[in-house]
């Protein structure tokens, strides 16, 4: 036997395996991983292509451009009306518009090719319109400068001529008459007056030919400037109208909408990539799970396969790299991700989750995802979701969740169940993205489809839906609903004479006034043209519609300021009541329309019910009016006092007396319930006198008791101011009760003061002579000429609560009107009181604007006299 006879021969070697995987298969696996990683990286970049910061910057520039365009129009109007003596604001605004337009030409990179081209086209169209407006503004500046120069020189030269003692009055009188006519023309645009002045000018020019020397040169200069005014005034007016007619505002809106649509498409495309990324991430998770199983099997074979240890270590390294890749995807994804165990307890979240929800990792791990619930989804919604997860292992859909700070937001959520070896879910993986911006874009598109573009009120489509809902609601609760059909009287004449631009401005103001009158639950819609429809659902009493109609007639009948024009427009209102006048929307609208025509037939500026046989609403108002006639005799009227506080230290410096009616059946009624009936019946005059006497008697009682009261403000009605000798009445009451005049303040409205300016100026002077304080209430809601406002001897301007309510944004943009009123009042030497201050933000904003006093629920509700003096005493002690 040879030496080697006993040695067994070596068999052919089998292919080496690493963790049970052959080398060839391992190569393919590694290749697949590399391809998956590349694909995931590409998808990640595509999913994150939409740059939020770039989108926010571009949206802000769009908003600033539209705001600058509106400010440019306002500056042109102000320059045309003489409110601005230079063109600095116009030049600065034009520079701002150019800068913003240049920025808008840099389209965000995430927009698709067609959207990019559409946006560039809109920017170019806007630039063209801006160039037209710029050229017209340049002409306007040149023409207006020449006109202003002549307007300054002409009266000065005329005064110098008239004051010249050596001048012949027969020569100077025609010149003076002509100059007065020219200066009068600057406040209007009467074509007949222009023609007449040109004839006078030609006669005067022919007449001064007979003169020579310095006298002739002086007359020629006057007539030359008069001719400049006559020729330039129409040109400046026409340029102003042309500037305002350039459609830069509408082009700005179109540009905004075009960008919003493009952004929505880009966001939707990025979302699709995120979904694909999610699916691939799940596949990668499956692969990692498989690798983990193989790693476990390799560890069990460790004792038997010691020679394969190095291969298994290499496999572990590869698995670690895979896990790092998965962790990178998990931590870097822009979508929020959360992993829970089988009992729905959160075990891991990614940074995007904490950024979106506001919860840190330590706060959320170990808790149930129900902590994010907003309460908007019902229990059945969640039962259906868990049922689908149990049967299919996956669920996705839209859901509303709540952030840590309490903010509710919409998200698109996908949940996948990860099952263990026993087939039961061991983990759940949730991936979600915040879709707030997408929902906002959808809401804007939906709004445009259901609202009137001019007034932003509901259109016919939305009105039909609101009306059907009001009928169903009233039918279910067995209550009434009312339809008010409003038509403006002689609106066609305004459109025909002043143009559709003025008509559109009037319709916008009418819409705002209607909204101010009705409740938040009521609907104000534009039917078309100058027709508006108001839906009043769930009325306890039919006569409530009467009160709304009266308020509407009063509000709509106040003057409108439309550019250089002040117009008074009335309305006719028809009322139909559900279910008496109809049980479906079409019948109610038809009957309300018929009632409106009935109101027009009776003389316009009135309202009429469809059913005139038995008008329960009118009967109820009649009974209330009759009961009010005896309220004074029965001592049913009460006075409450609402404090006014100093802005600097919060101390009480005054109060306003507010009327209440202690009705024996209806309880305590606020003024809005019975004051309209009192004004219509004439009872407001004796009621107003009662308030004056009662306030002075209360002041006397406080003084006799040793208190130091603050000034009390009393509202005067228009009828008192117009028909009563109010100065004589106030003096008599002050004398009767021995009350110092400085403790009484009288509040008057703008509209009341402007009815008869000459009488108002005299009456205010008499009241000031008595020593009482005077204030203009609800300032800004009416129309006051600034020229006349300087003549009114008042102490205080009260900012209307509607302008105070507008102060609620973080940057205070809505408080511009209140800021302007404060600056105007201080420039005229008046104090300023802000009404309706209800929040600390409003208080802080107005304090920064140097408002003097505050009045509102933040500082105290109206309270009886004894409670008020007790609080005043406490305030004084502190």
C-alpha cells in the first residue's frame, strides 16, 4: 500500500456561500441595492423639488405688487384732489412696482415648462400695462404741475389787482367775477360752466386791448393763467380717469391665479414622487427584514461554520450599510413618519414628524397616535380605517390632526401594517404630509366658482344652496325664514352718467353696508346687476325681518363717497317669509321680487312684504311702538355706564351713558331693538331729553354724596340736533341740576354734522360756549369734508368699532384706517377715543399709535350707576 493509499481523494469544491448566499447571487443582490439606492436618491430629490421658501417669497412679492398698485391709484387720486402737494409718493410707489415686477420675472425653478411660460407671459402683459400707466402718470404730473402753478398764481394776482386803490372798479369787477368762476370750476367739471368761462375770457381779452403799460401786462397775466386753468383742468381730469382705468389690478390678480395653479401642479407632482418613494422604502424595509432573518440563521451556524466567519462579518457590514441607508431615508424625508408597535404605541418618529406636529421625540414616544386627533373625524371613520388595516394591511386617505400648539391642519396619511411570523401586526408605519397649502388653493378655486367677483358675495349658485339650507333648517326647527330682495333705485342713471367704474364702486360699498347690518349666520348675495338678496334663517318672530329692512334702508341711504363724487342712493326692498309666502327657493325669490316692485311702486326707499293682508311683523312693531310711548311714564327706561380709560395708565377718565328699556314682558332690551321705532315715531326727542336730565341728575347725586365723578358722554339723535334748540336745553338742564358743564360730553355723528354745515358750526360754537365737551361719534363711517372738519369746534374724535375690529393681524395691516384717524385727529388738536376695544392686541396696537382713550369690553361692560361709581372709587384709591 503506497503511502498515499490511505488518504481519501478531495472531491470537487462546491461554490462558496456567504450567509447561505452564493457569490453570484450576492453580486446580483449588491447590484440591486446600488440601483435601489440610486433610484431612491433620485426620487428623494424629485419629491423635494418644491422650495417652500422660494414659494413664500414669490407669493409675498405678488401680494406686495398688488398692494403697491392700489397705493399708486390712491396717490394719483390724492394728488388730483389736492391732498398731496408733491409727487414723491407716486414716484416712490412706481419705483416699488418696477422693483417688484423685475423680481417676479425670476420665475421659481420648481414650476413646469408650460407654467413657467404662462407666468412669464402674464408678467410681460402686466409690464406692458404698467408702462402705459407710467406714461399716463408722466403726462398727469406735467399737466397737474402747470395747473397747480396757475391755481396758486391766479387768486394772488387777482387779490393784488382788486386791492389796488388806483384800479378802476369797472375794470376789476369783471376780472374778479371771472376768477371766482374759474376757481369754482376747479371743484367740479360742469361743461356748460367751462364754455361760459371761455366766452368771458375772450370778452376780457378783447377788452384789455385798450389798455397799455403795466396795467395791461397785469391783466394779461391774470387772463393767461385763467386760460391755463380752463384748458388744463379737463385734461388732468381725463388723465386721472385713464390712469385708474388701466387694468393693472386685474392683471395682478390673473398673475396671482396663474402662479397658484402652477404651484399646485408642481406640488401634486412632488407628492406623486413621494408616494413612489414610500413604496420603494417599504420594499427596502422588506429586504432589510429578509437580511435580518438570514443573519440570524448564520449566527446559529456559527459553531459549525467557523471557517465562514469572515464571510458572515462581511455580510453584517453590508446589512449595516443598508440600515444606514434606510435611516437616512427615514430621517431626511420631508414627510412625517411614525412607527408604532403592535399595540399602537409610538416607538420612533423622524425629524419631519416633530417639525410638522410640534411634538419632540421625548414627548411622543410611548404614546398613542390618538394624541394628535382633532376631533373632526367620527368614531365610525376610525373603525373603518382599522378594519381596512386588518383586512388589507394598508390604509391611506385625508385626515385632520392637531399640532401641539392646538392648531388643526389637514394631512394625507398612509398607514401600513408590518406583520410578524404569526401573521399578526407587529408594527405600523405611518407616513403623512401637510396639505394645508393644497387645501387653501382648492378653497380659493371653490370660492371663485361660488362668489361674485366684484363684491365677493355669494353668487346665484351659492345663494340657491344657502336658501335651501335655510328652508330645511327652519322646517326642522319649526321657525320662520325671510328673503329680502334689494334693488337700488335709479342705479342705471349712475352707470349711464358717471360710468361703470363708479357704478362698480357703489355696488362694492352697498355690499359692505349690507354685511354690516346682518348677523353672521345670515347670507348676503348678489343676484345680478344692482340686485342683492339677503337670507335670514331661523327667525323667532317675523317682525325681525322688519328691523333688518329698516336698518338696511337707513344704512344704504347714507351718502357714498365715490372718487370726486358724493352720491346718495336709496333702495327698495321686498320681503317674502317662509313658509307663508312659499316653501321652495324659486317661489320665495319670485314673491320677494314682486314685493320689491311693490315697494318701488309706492315711491321707492321703502320695504314691503309679499303678503299685505295680515302683516304680523308690522303689527309687532306697532305694538312695540305703542308700548314705548308709555315707557317714560312707567319709569321703564334705565341708564348704564361704560367706562373710558386712559391709554397710558388704564385709569378711568370718563364714561358713556347707554340706554336700556326694562320691558315688562321681553326683559331688558338693548337700544337697537327700540331706538329705530323711537326715531320713526318721533319719540326719540323726549327720550333724548330724559337721558340728558337723568345723567345730570345722577352727576348731581354723586357730587352731593362727596364723589368726584368723571365726564359722562350722552349721544344726541339727529332729530334732537336738527329740530330742538339743543344749546338752550343743555344750558337749562345744567343750571337746574347745578352740574359743572365740563362733566357733560355730547356725542354727535358725522352725518348729523354734515346735513347743514352753516347751522352746525354756529350751534357747536354755542355749545362750546356753555363749557360742555363735544365729540364726533363713529368717526369714519360717514363722510366729512376735511375743509369743514376744521371748522367744527369739537374736543374728541371717536374711532368707530368697525375699524377697531379690523385690528387683528399679526402685522396690524388691517389697522391702517384707525392709524390714519388718530393722526388726523391729533393734527387738528383733537383727542381720540377708540370704541369696541376687546382684545389686548387691539389695545397694544392703538397704544403704539398714541390713541388717547379706550372704551370696550376689555376694560368694562356697561353697568348700573351704583356699580360704576363703586368701580370709579376703587380705581381712584389704587
